[in-house]
């Protein structure tokens, strides 16, 4: 191999006098050094930052004073501004990530983050339901909960709220929010003629791969909450409908968007959308009963998708913004989602630990290089619509304030913590090996 392709080792040693195969490589990403303690340090950093910049208070919009009594909330009340919004699909992922971090590490400060904020949201919503009985046209800071208008409003938050209920959230105020969200997803969201959940933007009759996560985890969690098989059936049905149109079997990747009657159809394999797709498969497999007839299909889809992703992991451990275009930039949020999903699948026995464990570990190590000492997550692509030309995806900005990065990092750290406990690695001939 030419010196331009690999590290060139020079010095006094030669093949006779030195074990050259043990020469330490000049890795860009930490390699073979991960411990549960180091994972916990990253999780703590992210928690500390988020806990300090996402206050759970209402304030008076004019005076900026905090409302100590929610019964005083009115049309002039708003959420106290922070770095991130408490009501967004991204924060649904963050609430779930905090719950997973608590379950994995035993540190309840993470679950307290989620429970305190979801209970607060429930209390605010309950107050405004009373307020609106006398002030029907008044504006409220919880419109997206009371009157959701998109899957982005409903699905991710609903899934996290159902999980929060199991962790001890106030059912009296949280369950009504869940029921309202599920009513929107199942009965009000636009659908194609065959029942597929869809949108009419940016083109009429459009499927967004993102919407798998914005709907199906909530639906399948409702099955867990109620015990009703109709929710499991609907979730599997929807995944089949999406996959039939959007999964490229040759590449093992999903296209970001599908538009009815567009022919030929450009395929852009956007990394984070593929993240939502594999994350949804993990959510489904976590929740579906072992006997459900749809499990086999979802599991096979997971295996095919994981293989497609494994083939495209960069040498740094990251994945590219467009998965099959290596001149697009390396992106953090998708890499964190993949680290979580692959590690989770290994820990659950759905993917082989020896084959996929090192891939997940390398991905986590890459993600940690993007978590600052302050706890901010760097190089996360900002919110992204749908495009049909490469420039749109190549030039999407990145920001530390892109909320999409934080939940995935928490999820990835939680599952990596478990992975290191269940499948400890060893170094053999300088390579990470998982032996069980």
C-alpha cells in the first residue's frame, strides 16, 4: 500500500527486529478505548447542559416574570425561552433518550429530567383546557398539543409520553395528551387511498421517510399501553406500505421521499431519514408481542438495512449526509441513531454481536468527538425538508442548536453502556473483537 494510503512507519526497527504489526495506528477516532465510565461522562455532560438550558416554566410575555401559579396562565403566557423547545418531535426523542439513560445506568437524574418536564407540560395543558372554556379564541403556548396539525406535532412526543407513564408520570394529565395525539395520527392525518400516512407537501401525495418515526412508535406504544392488537396491526401495516415504495433492496437503504406519479423518481438516501427508519424498526421490535405475525418482516427489514448501513460506514466511524455519496459531509445525529440501533439490536440478539458490535462501538466513539465539554452536540444537520437535487442535501447547514442531535446521543450512550456490559470487547492483533 502506498504511503499516501496508509500510515508510513519509519525508524530504527525493521521486520526482523520489531513487531511492526503492533505499531500504533494514527486513528482519527478513538479506537479500542471505550469504557462504561467514559460513556457515563458523555451522558452526564449532555444532561447537565440540557437541564440548564430547557427551563420548565411559564412566564408573562410582557414582564418576563415566572408564573409561580399555573392557574394564572392566560393568553399572554409563554414557555420560558431556552436553547430548545419542550414541545417538538426532536424533544420526544430526547425524553425517550433520558429514560433509556436512567434505565441503563441506574442514575435517576436522567428520568427525572423527562418526568418533570412531561408532568409540567401536562399541567399546563390541563390549565389551558380550563382557560379555553371561557376564552375560546385565545392563543396558548400548547396549541400543538391541544390541536395537532401534523405528525411532527404528535407521534414522537406521544411515544415518549407513554414511556413516561410507565416510569411514573402523572397519568391524570399525561394520558389525555396521549389519547389526543393518537386520535390525530389515526383519524385526522392525511392518507393515500390505500391508507398510507402521507403529506401534501412539498408535492401532492408525498411520503416522508421521517414519518415512520413520527407515527409508528406512538401507535405501537399504544398497543403496549392498552393491550389492543389493532395498534400493532396498524403499525406493521404502515411499515409495509412505506417499505414497499421506499426501500432500495439493492442498496439496503431507504429513499428520503416518495411522490405519487413522479416518474422517474430521484432517490436521495438522506442519513437522518434512514435513521428514523431504522429507529422505528427498533421501536416496533421492542414493542410487538413475540407472537405477532409481523415481527418476521420487521426483523428481516432490520437485517437488510443494517447490512446496507454497515457497508457505508466511513473510516472515522461516521456516516455521510447522503449515505452513498462520500463527498457529502459526515453527520452526527444519524451516526448517533445508527450507533443506538445497531447496539440495541446486538443487545437484543437481533444482530450478531461479533459482526456488528465493533461497528456500533466505532460509531459511538465517533459521536463522542462531537460532544463538547459544555455538553453541546456538534455537526448536526438542521431541520430538513425534501429535495430532488443533490445540492439541497449537500449544503444543509449544521448547528450545535439543531435539536435533532441530543436525543440520539442519549440513546446511543445508554445502549453503548449496556453493550459494554453484555458484550465486552477485547483487542486481538490490534483489532476490536467481541467474542460473545
